[in-house]
């Protein structure tokens, strides 16, 4: 039996000895604990929710790991914000794993600056991104972490609840619009014997379909890609006013 199997057995025994009312209460507290973990990752000074110990202190382990990660990211954000200064981390032969991880993260955060620089995006600047088939405007606040698979910075914007990878952000709506429609898929309604039109769906994909079908389904459509881009530029959703 692997580690997960052993934990499952242990946690099942723990839950089985609780009353139905206690189980409901602990479920609510678990949801609240997740909210606290999200808040502490955003840099808020909060305390963990008090839950019954399941024998592994899982909830507290998670909370304090999030707290530690938030503190490390805050420190590394300072490093990323000062790219012109050389930051040195001295690693001794007996350096702890934590220091080694800090060094690795510091190297990743130096790459953050290089990835954002081409778009010249700085804190407090207006940025534009595509969401649910519309161009949105937000205010760049900070980098909150890196995508584990490729080290790409993930950004937080004022007015948006979403955490957005850096390559989705542009410094102007026009520049963003120029990328829309470079890939167009044929919709199932498309046929050679009917007039066609273009539309963008809620997943930001651009399609070419039969105009009669789009009008019948009340799907906003456009005669050309440029018309579609012009509409999006003229109807930017301002998230900063939320």
C-alpha cells in the first residue's frame, strides 16, 4: 500500500469516528481553511481556522506552507523588481534545502523580467487580455508566482479575480487585437453554398461559419476578421471599474 493509500485508510478511520454533525462542521471549516490559504498566498495577514486534528495536521501544514511560500515570493518579487542590481546568494557546502530552493527561485524570477520586458509592462500600468471572447482592460499589480511546468510568471491584475500568465497580457488593445483571428477554425455550419461570417466564442476561438446559422442562433458575427477586431477594440470591458 502506497503513502496515499495509507493516508486514505487513516483519514477514513478518523472521519468514521465523528458524528454526522461533526463531519458537516469540519467540511465547512475545511472550506474556510482553503479560503484562508488563498488569502495568505495573496499576502494578507490572517490566522488559520481551528479544526479537529486528523492525526497529520494536514490543514495547518497546508496553511503554513502557503504562508512560507507567500513570504518567499514577496522577497523574490523585490529581486525581480530590481533587475539592474546584482543579487548574490552565497551557498555553503552545508546549505539547507530551503536556501538552495531560494537560489533556484531567484534564478527563475530573473527570467520574469526578461519575459515581461518585451511588452514593457510595469506595476500600475494598464494591460489588456482576452477573456470569454472579449478584450478586457486591467491594471497590472504584481507577479504572484510561476507556472510549474515552464517557469512562466503568473500575474495579478486589479479588477480581476483570475491569475493570468504573462504571455496573455498586452500593453494596448490594438496590439492584442492584431493577434486575434490568426488561427480560424471552420464551424460545423460552414458550407460552400451559403454566405459565411466570422465570430469569436467564449473560449476565445475564432470560427468561420454560415451567416444564416449565426443569425438564427443570434451569434454576433462579422464579415471579415478586421471587422471582428474593430468590434473588440471598440467594446473593451474595463475591469478596473468593478
